[in-house]
C-alpha cells in the first residue's frame, strides 16, 4: 500500500512538473514589432535615436523595415540599408531571451556603418553600439530599444 501511495505521489508530482513546463512556454518568443531606440555615447549624451519595425524571418535573420532616425547626423543623410539578426534562447523556466544584432549602412554619405550588438529580453533590447566610417563618423556606447 505504501509503495502504491509513493508511486501515485511521484506520478502526480511529475505530471504537475510537466504541466508547469508547458505553461511557461506561452511567453513571447519573437522580437516582431515596432521598436524605438536610444543610443548613448560613452560620455552619457544621446548620439542617435531611431524607430523601426522588426520581423523575425527564420534562420537567425530579421527583416528590418520602416527604419527612421529621429536625430540628425551628417553620417546618415539618406538611403540607409539595414540588416538584422536574432538568435533565440531560453530555459525550462520560460525565460526567453536572445542575441540581437543590427547593422545600418549609410548610402549618403557612403561608407558609414552603425553596428548594434545586444540581448533581447521581453520588450527590451540592451547592448552596445559602434559607428565606423568617414571623418567625424566614429563613436561607441550603450543602447536601449523598447517595443512600442
């Protein structure tokens, strides 16, 4: 009888554990949506700000559309090209996050590249950025992106 009760209790606990794992997987697992970003330079002042729409397209790539700087910069006058990456990760507790990357290439003037590398967690992406390119178009710092 004791063996039966022990077996029943273990079976019930295992079932509750599995149900808990399944329930925790209902959290958002994509970065799809509209985002706003603030890029701060190492001196603590704002360097750039932009809005964009992101759609995870599978195999680690992200379609970046509606990209628009809300700050003026001689490094990005018109015609930027954006490419994004996202690698999803998580744990059995349902905590979903991922590695995020975004590159913005300038067309006019040509040769400037803004690179963001960070971690997505829910409705926030944080990390570091760097700008390389022509004269006066260099810098780095931290960024925060928030889902709108």
